């Protein structure tokens, strides 16, 4: 059985592997960004880390690694995590 090829000549399973890798990387980035935000003492630095992560999610969506719905879900989870840090 042959797998379908997409327009970039990658198999569907290659795309699934790439998405899984992207998910793992985004989760690791989230952890690091939260750590940096928590340790920053200047609000502008916290904001820079926050918006940098959101930009990473936008880029992953534009590259087709995550869907728009999933990007929104990840943004909401990140915002909740930030709220938990702020209210500690």
C-alpha cells in the first residue's frame, strides 16, 4: 500500500512525525518561557517572553504544524499558566 504524497512530496506519516516533534518542542518552549517569565523582574521583559511564545505558536500554525484551533487552545493554556504565576 502506497501512502499519499502531499504537494511538498512528503508522506502523510512524515507530516505526522513532524507535527509530533513540533508539539514536543512547543511544550519544551512553553516550560522555558514560563520559567523565564517567572524569574524576570522587569515587566517589559516578561511581556517580551510572553509575546515571543505567542509568535512561536503563530509561526507553527503558518508552517502547517498545528491547526488554528490547536493554536488557540495552546494560547489559552499559556495564558492560564501565566495567571497562575502572577497570582502566586
